[in-house]
C-alpha cells in the first residue's frame, strides 16, 4: 500500500455512522474520571486495564465495557468523554458523526437520563461551533434487557427528543433477535425517529432480515453475515441498504480471524453499500482512520474504493438533502483536486 493512499485515507472528508460513545472511553480518561468521582477500579493502573482488553467474543468485551462505564456519573463526565472522541474524530477528518449512546447502562446505575444526554449533546454543540462538524445522537436499547425496559427508557427519553434523532439496538446479539423489540420499534417509528439495529455480527443473516422486515430499520449496523444468504445480499444491494461495518472490531471480537480474511471486498463486489466505522475505538485498537488503513493494507482496495466509501458515509447519513450534497461536494472536490495526488 503506497504512502499516497494512506494520505488520502487520512485526509479525505468522511462521516462516522457507527460509534458507541461509551466505547471511546480511553483507559487514561477512565482513571481520571475514577479519581475525580472517587470510584474504585479493580485495575491498579492504566497499563493493567489496557492489558485486560483481550476479548474472545462480544460478551467478554461487553463485560469490561460496562465496568468502564461505571466511572461516568456527572454531566461533565459525559461531556469530557464525548469531547475527547470528537477531537480525535476531527483530527481524522470526520465532518459528521452519528453517535450511539446507551442510557440503560447509566440509568440502571442511578445516573439520570438528563445527565448523560445533556453532557453528550453539549459536546456536539461545541464541536459544531468550533469545527463546523455536525453530529447527532442515536439512542440504543440494550437487547439483553427486556422490551418493557426499552419502553420505560423511551418514556424517560421523550422529554429530550430534540436532542436525538434515532433509535438503535445493541449489546449481546446471540439469543436476542430483533423481533424481541418489535412493539417498541413500531412506536419509535410512529414518533418519527430514524431506526437502525445491530444485526448479522455474531448473529445469523436471519437477524438482518427481521431487523428490516419487523423493525423496519433504515441501516444495518455490522451486517457482515449477510454473505451467508445470497438472496439477502442481493436484496441489500438492490435496496441500497447501507451496512455500517467496523473492521478492527470484527477482528478483535473474532468475527474474522485476521483482516485479510474479512469479507469487506466481497461485499463491495456484491454491490452492497458499505461504510467504514470504529465501533468502540478505545477497546478495539483504533479510530476511524485506523480502520481505513488496516482495511486497505489487508485487501486489494483502491483510491476509487476510498472515494466511494467516503461518499457512502454521507449518502447513508441521516442528514437533510442540502447538508448531504455539501458533504458529497467536499468529497468530490478532495478527490478531483491536488489533495488526492491527481
């Protein structure tokens, strides 16, 4: 892979559509917030905590993910976490970010819903003012909890509906099919929220189908298992349903053993609309540009693929037509100009 394509990947404008804000919490900030809030951690040092990031599957990651979130107690904590991510994303040339947050991770610890959403939202507002970087929040339900608990969370959230644009579904996929949340997603759809769901990461292709047909989601988060079902893959391509793929996460959680084995190129060849994202970057070894670089280094991807992926990220974003066109024009200007080495 040439230095030129590395420069292109780092410098091209892009959107990030699959980032769990709690998963951007770096060990150094975990320790700083633990000290600020007098929370006792079971790890003696930043280094010991980082060494614990040796996951064997999604559940082993989630166990430590929820432990890390325990240091988030005040609005300022949520602001500081989000600000740190946005600063890193801005450096990676992210122009628009759609951020997942998991209120149930916090409300079940006694943290008020307002505390988390107000801190995150304030950081997004500051990023817009400082860097002209747009952003939006997608509230996720934890699928290992009940649909009744999701309904209760929605009720808590509705007074703040001006601060988030969508509803997602995340956490443990195995044994928790999308249809478990059919009724609450139907209500969210009636309320006018954008809908997304994690499906086809560890779960089967059928979960992707039911996310589309029962939950009526507009994007699929992960979705890489679709290739196990040829008809589903053709449908995704035909209906231009975007997958928010997270390459380093897929390797870290053993969805694929190594990056050269990732099916990303095969999905592209099948005509599926793909985007590149970082998922939980503090835990999986890299932010969005790290994911692009790892992917392009391992697979036979070209500058034209880079351009298409950058365009896909904005085309799949939940932004209005004018904003979408502005960002697509930025991508085209970048690739048609000297920046891309033309």
